């Protein structure tokens, strides 16, 4: 006869814990202390316990799925995989698993969300590339559906609710305004007086944060600062190269907000005979190892995208824990100091 299938009761008997404690531990509940949870997971692994998801869904209505709605622009971003891995790794020791759905083609930003929410395909959702008045955030708040955003919106005023009465929503974000402020301070300390900032697509809240920090710091340090117009660093590399080759001589310091454009930018600077570190300084925010292999005296600030993904997953687990009641969590990560990547 085949061995009898292990159950929660089997684990409870083996560990001497209650059924409720075992169930919460298997679900990743923060109400269970780490030592107890590890003990339950170790016993479940030893007994080859596998949760019957179909039975659980019939009983509880839970799918044990987190849906990550992928912005199509992320296809070209090397760090996006680290964000996914961060979320996935944090869910690995729980009963939850992640699915990734590209946002739908066309002009309806709610299409993918409605697809997941109305069909009950997941228990929680992750969205990124948020805008100041993001309709996706408003929709999820109205639905009372657990979610976390990578980035902030303008629906985050002081107090428990925003101006329109919507609850503050959960997010994990990098303090981009602090990054650009530190970048300007570093360039000014190196004697640079004509600064430019290369920005992502318009409409994103983090673009506003980047630009606000840049402008405030330029004013504070008494240097000229200009946002490079008609240049979207989420666009083509050719566009970045062409701009640098033709326009970069107007500046003696550049603030870069994503490392994916660095190869094209370096090519344009070289072809207009600008020497980095002598004629112009470049500060870049980066989330991959790419800048470490560009043998130029770049200045850099590391954004840990894998950690961001992990914190997003933890945020969702807190919301999904039936034994806990939390005010939605907001996490703003402080940038590390600007560093010299290559002398």
C-alpha cells in the first residue's frame, strides 16, 4: 500500500503543536515565532507534506497566489529580474507562490487588474511604475483587494486617509529625491556648475521625485540645473547616444537615473571628445553590476532591487495574515552614499 498522505494533523502530532499554530506557520503568518515556524516547516518537509490547494480554496476561498502585474517597459530593464526574484524568494518558505502577468495591450490600465480580481485568480497583487493619481491604486482600494506598489503615488497625504477619503496604500520605494539631492551635492563639491539630469518617462511619480530633489539641490548649492528635455531614458539607446554626441557639451555634470543607458551615453560622450572625470562628471543610480565593468571614473549610488522585492512580499504577507490587523505599510528606502566606482 502507498504511504498515507501527511496532513496538518500529522504535523501537529509530530511537533506537539496545535492545528491552528501549524496552519498559521504553513501559511507564513507573522503571528508564529520564527523558531516555531522553522520547526513546522522542517517537519512538513520530512513528512513530504503537500497542501491540497484545491481543497483549501474550496474551504477558504484562498488561491495562495500573488500576481505581479508586469509593466511592459520592464522587459528592457536588467534589474527587473532581481525584483521578481526578491518577491519570489520571500514567498519561498510560505504556501504562497507568484505568477507574472504582463499588463494588457491597449489603453485600459485596469484590464489586467480586473482580469485577476474579477476571476479570483490571486489573493494579492503587485504593481509598479505608478503615477501620481494612479487609477489602478484607486481601483484596488475600492475593491478592498490586498496589494503593494513599487513606488509612491499622491494618495499618501498625512493621516490615515488621503484628501479624497481613500486609505493610504501600501508601497515600497527608494527615496529618489534624496538620491538626486546627494548627486547634485557631490557634483557641486567637485566644482561642477552646469548640471543636467536624464529622466524616465513622463507621468511616473518617481520622475517627479527625481526632478524635485535635483532642482532643490541645485538651488541650495547655487549651480545651474536643467532637465534634459525630449529624452526618455526608457526609450531607444540610439536616442541617448545622439543626444550625448550633440548636446552633452552644454554640461559639466550629469545625473543619470538608470544604468541601462550608460553604454550609449558613454559612446556619445566619447564621440564628442568629452573625458569623464576631467571635462564632465557622471553620477548614476544603478541596480545591476553593469557600471562596475565600465572602466570610467563614474560616481554611483546602489539601489537594492532584490531587497525591494523582498520587502514587497513581506508587506503582502502582513496584509494576508488573518491573525493580524495592520495599517497598510509604507517603506521608503534611504539611498546609500554616492561612491566612486572607478578612479
